[in-house]
């Protein structure tokens, strides 16, 4: 970045490695330099605590279908009131307007809040699903979810280390998330198909295998995963 930089946009958690960014440090830097701070939180929202005020975040967005346990096609968007007037909506429709329900009033005045970015009819059914998912997460408690996910992650890292598999993700507590990636010598595309046939879903991308347990997963499921991994490794020899 240089003196021309107007905005910094990052992922709160890197999708492949699972690296958790220090949002507070980056946000404070942006605020000090007068730079807008935009965060894609799809890999963290739902399992890691988030505080947009504390971390000086101007924009935050996340789809609901990952850690927030909802459906695809609907997510959340936050914009700070401090920068609301600085951003002009790219897509414009009746929903953006102050008099949204007065369809014959063509006064072109944006709503004074984040609703100015909701330009049309709502995805009502998905909103109900998203609401139910959020209720579950809030009832369970995000801090409780984070603790549970980290415990399961510890089990995974322990099992990987026992097998001499290289853990690609950081194991530092402040840099960890729900995503744990590792490297193995065998064909990981074959591994993906093998696991899928055995009703285990994982991610393979850029030469990495990624595991992402949620709070509802169990230690027994992790044991089964590694039993299958051992069986796959033996079949590839």
C-alpha cells in the first residue's frame, strides 16, 4: 500500500490455511491512516467472536451457508454509519428509497441506513431459515462454539502429528480458526472421492486437504475420519 490507498479488503480467516487475521491491529492501522477497512467474514462468522466497533471495521459481509448454518443465497452485510454517506449503491431499485412502499413516488432519495443497499424484494423464505440458524448459534453461544471447535481442532492436529502429516495451518492460538489444512503425499482428489463415498465431506484445494469441524461434530467422527484416512493410505501403497 502507499499514500493512494483508500481501502483495505481482507478475509477475517484465510479459506485454505485457516489463518486468523488480527483484525483489531489492522483496523486500528486503517483508522489511523484514514483508510476504509472491509472484511469478508464468511470463514469466521458463527464460530469466532466479532466486534466491528472494537476492530474499526467499516464494511463486513458474510454468506449464511457456512459456519452460520443457513442456506445459500442469503447473507449479512454491515456498514458503519460513519461511512454510510460515502458509498453510493451500485444497484438501485425501489427498496433503496425512502418511500419504498409508495411505488408511484419517483423521488430519488436513498434510505438513511444500511437498507439503502437492499434494492428489491426480499428472499423471505431464506430469511426465516437464516433467523432460525442465528437463534441456534446465539442460544449455544459463539464463545462456547469457538471453544468446542478449538477442542475438536486440537484432536485433529494431534492425529495428524501422530501420522507425520504436515499441518499447513498455524497452530498458534491467536492465529487459529475452524479450518485446519494439511499436506499428504497421496492423490488428494482420490482421497476426496474416497471420503465422499464413505459419507465424509472435506475440501481439497491447491494441494491441501482442509477439515472444518463445527460444534455439533464429535470426537467419534474424528476417529472415524482418521480410520478412513489410514485405510485410504494403505490402499494407495
